[in-house]
C-alpha cells in the first residue's frame, strides 16, 4: 500500500472515530425501494434445522429434493440434516 493510500486510510479512520463519514450516503428512497422488494414470504413447507448442536445452526425450508450441492459460509467440517 502506497503512502498516499495509507494516509487516506488513517484520515478516514480518524474522522470515522469522530462520527464523520467520508463515504457517500445511500439515498433513503433507494433503501425504501430495496426493503419493499425483500420481505418474508409464507411457505407451505415445514422448516428444518441443520448444523451442529452448539453452532446456532440454520433454519431452512425442508425442500432439499434435487439439490446436489449446498454451501454455507463459515461451515467447518460437518453438516447434520
């Protein structure tokens, strides 16, 4: 990382610690449009929990027919269904 980038990063960190944002603010109308697009849908499918006993697990619809591969972020070595 060059000197210019390091200096810019330090200045941004300093300002952020003071409550001053240096990045562009997202327009609230765009946020509203997005939130109106994504909302929970009621499904007529039972949910199941997958994951280890002590990891928090994942709650997903019990609709795994035809799925060959499934990747979850932060999964370690086991998957219990």
